C-alpha cells in the first residue's frame, strides 16, 4: 500500500488545481492551434499545423494564440483539481483493500477522469468556442467577451443542454486520459525509478510525464476530434446537428474524410498534452514540497 500522505486531502486537491493551471498557461497556445487545426480540416482537407499556425499569427497576431485563456484556466480549476485530486483519493481508498498495481491505477484513473469531465464540461464547451471563434468568417463569429459572457450567451441562446453537447466524447476521452495520463504517470514514476532515475526528482517527473503524455495523446486524439466538432457545431436551418453521438460522429468523419482525420492536429495536441503533463506534475511536486517545508510536515 502507498505510504501515508504527508499532506492533507485539501492540500492534495489545491495543489492539483494550481499545478493544472500552471501547466495550462504554458501550453494554451498549443491547445488553440490544436483545436483550430482539428476543425480547419472540415473546410480545407489540406490544412495542417504549419499552415494554421502561420495564418492565425498573420491574421490575428501572436496574442490570438491565448484566445480563451480565461476558459482554459477556469477549466483547470474544475478539471485538474477533481481529476488528479480524486485519483489520489480513490487510489488510497482502494489500497486499503488490494495492492496498488497498474490495474488499480488504471481503474481509479478511469473513474476520476469521468467524474472530472462531467463536472467541467460547460467550461470545456466555452473553451472550444473561444479558442476557435476568431478563425471563423467575421459574419459567422459569435464574438464572446470572455468565458463568463460565453456561458451567459450559450445558456440564453441555446439552452443549458448546450453545455453538455459533446459530453459523451469528452467523458470518454477523460476516462482514457485519467487512465493513460494520471494512471500511467504514477506507474512510469515507479518504472523510471527502477531504471535509476530517482523518484521525486525533476528528471523522474519529466520522463514519466512525457511518456504518459505521448501515450495518452495517441489514444485520446480521436475523442478530442469528436468532442471539438460536437462542441463547436451549430444546428442547420432545420435545427439538425451533423454530429449527434460518439459512434455516429466517428463513423461520419471516417466515411467522409478518412480515419486519419481523427488525428488531425496531432502535433500541437501532443505539444499541449505532453507539455501540460510535464508542467502540471512538476508544479504539483514542487508545490507539495514547498508546503511540507512551510508546514514542517
């Protein structure tokens, strides 16, 4: 079983959220470009990371890469705090009944990811829309004035149900992220320690984070693609939505555009996933270390 935590659960949750925010501020531009590249291929199959990045910066400036940052930070308050915080709670409770091995880490990763995603889905919808709005033609832009304005207008214009549009792929993706990022990160730390990269060091955190980030990027990218399209879409003149469910969306994209399009925008997505994994866990470890010094734990 894991050793008794040196800090309280409240500190675990707080440092998880602060670490998530720190990591997100670093990688937000990658998220913006990942979303725009992912959605751009609908209109232009030849679109890629390089062309989308160049056109975004040329037309809107470097600052546009931070569009939707407020939503991204707010998302981490709910998502990172609950996902990593609940993972540790579930893991330690399960350890009372069985050995903490890879299977138990994956199980609690799936459970914590699902809970965190459903909680933070409304902010995720706002983030997707804010990140991609300026890439639309001027007449089609929603011109949200920040995350709270986006939330208010979405509720008023489309109803509260719109906040959970795309929740199925988001929850599905988060379950995989919980297992492949948080669960495997915990395992990779132990693995690299066995290779001589001492647990608790920055190098151990970096190696474990990049390994977990690559694994979860490859596995979750199709769910990210579907989530983005479901969250960003608007009904046609007859009130119908093109993407209506997880299975139907996977099928529609694969048939119309080819299965490879489910991984469109992978490079910036991995920049976001790997970078955020490293930034988040380095920050979490540092914050907890500093807290122990301050509290004399």
